[in-house]
């Protein structure tokens, strides 16, 4: 079996081979970035030097070099290999790969989008990964700790492939110019590509190549690039981990009262068109993080959601921006939901007890508070075994402090 990658097989001998594939590194030392994995004394370099490869999963954002690393490992170890895709290739393709491995005695199996591999394929591969017949290199944009079957995870090493820096992208662009005859890239153009590619080297190279063929004199300028790419590359899949990371950052920025960060993550969610997630998360934040410090925020959030639904995008950004700004600037309190959680914890532990007789239905001994001054009369409401239990502990924001003061005055304290 040839060690050529799937990309090399598709484009072999084809004059239309794209720049990103022409430049695909053949050795680890040609990989851009990833200094935590590659270089003197680093794990992947050491594995190659010792000619001993372990099964692994490489995960990271698109265009960070996962496939390039897999190709380089295959080439440097000079081992038989098969490249498959978890969604595009069926179970029969995996059966064929196993038979090839049996013929060779050992084989590298590179599986792209491994987080989408179904249980049948996973169960098929497991014994051969465990025996060492197959050395698995799984590639994924998803966090494998969330998306990969634990049985697979326990048999592999997991390495994160980091997002490339703008300087890394510029190194790739400089190399790429050697593949484009007569090409010149201005400094402003290089800065634009590096900044707009969001760490995705494949996107950067594709933009460079498009601009090269779109130019009249092979001079790639900022103006030309801006006319081709009007929006930066933005990776946001609503079904992937990155989406939940942005939602988490959105809530934590509001909770932390960082209005600028909150608006940044709101903008990312709006750009992804995911209004439903914004609505749900704002509704949670209103009561989980702001709560009694600003009780009016709940109805205001619902009003903003209603307005956003009514007008739709792009105008929906206006009520959303307004309410998120107020939420970030609002005082914060989680006292009410913490109090309920403590009560729920008692229930889960079996700390319940009987309802006191005087507050049961149709009780003749119940004292009706509205018949007393300040609509308050002292009587026990908790079960006897929980008498004196305190769940609610107010925070001293202005609203709760005032409520607590009124509550004490009502009780005559």
C-alpha cells in the first residue's frame, strides 16, 4: 500500500493541485508551529527518532496542521498506511484496511473526523488497536474527551494541535511564494492574510493562491485581498465544542462584569447566526448570576428576546447588545439559586420530615399572617427535624440588603 495521503492520491499528477496540498510537509521539521510536540526533545520528534509510533488522536481547529503531522509521521517512519474518513468511508473500507494490516504485520491507520465514527466501526477497530496491528492516528476538530468513545480514548495518546499565530501564518506565506512563479506579496497584504485567517493556514494559503491568479501582474496587494475576502475566517460549528466554549465565555464574561468581553462573545454568536443559544443563555444568566441583585433584569431579558425575534437579524443585534451591556454592568448575586440548591441537597439526602400540623390543609391552628401587624406572625414552617435551618444567605448588594432590612423590620428584629 502506498504511503501517499488521500490528498496526494486525489491530486497526483493533476496540474490543478491546490497550493495547500503542494506545500504539505513531508517531514516533521517542516511543520509550522506546534513547538510543544515537535522539535528537539519533544514527544513526536522522539517517537520518530526511536522509530516507534503509538496510537494517538490529534485535535485542534481546522487548518492547524493535523493532517500534515499525520502525513509527516507516515513518511518519516516509512510504514504502510491507509487514510480513511470516518463519515465518507464505510465499514467495508475499514475491513479492507484491517486485511491490509494483517498482510503487512503492522500498519498506520489515519482516520479523519474520528469523532464521527460510529460504534460499529469503533468496535471493529478496537481489538486491532489493542493488539498493535493498527497504529491509529485520529484527526478531529472536536475535544476528544467529550466526543470520542472512552474505549478508544483509553488506547491512545491525545495531543492538542494549537492554533497558529499570525507569525506562523506569515512563515507559511513566505514559503508559499516559492510555489507561485513571479509572485510578490506586499507587507500589508501579508498582515491582512495573517490577521484574517484566524490561525487557519489552509485558509491563508487558499486566499493567497486565489489572489495570485486574480492579479494582473502577480503582485498581491492589500486592496486586491480585501476585494476577495470581505470577512475574516470564522470557525464556529453549533454542534462542536468550540460553540459551547464561546457560550461558556459569554456567560462567564457577563458574570465577571466584563462588558467588552461579553459583547465580543455575543458578536461571535450573532455572526454564527445562533440566536436560540443566545436567548437560552441570557435567560439562565438573568437568574443564575444576576438574580436578586437586579430582579428586573429577568423581564428585561424576555423583552429583548421578544424584540429580537420580532425584527430578526441584522436589527436583532440592537436589543441584544443593549441588554447584554446592562447584564454585564448589573450587580451580581447567586444567593437565591444557591439557597434552592442547598434545599434540594437536603431532599436528595432524605432530610425531609413531616409537614407541621398547623400548616397542613384545613388546619384549625394555622395563624393567618395577614391578621397580624406587618402581615407577620411567628410560627414554625419547616419540618421539626429541620427547625432553624438556614438556606438563604443574602448578599449585601443594594437590593438584597434593602430586602433583608425590611424583612428584619417586619419580624421586629
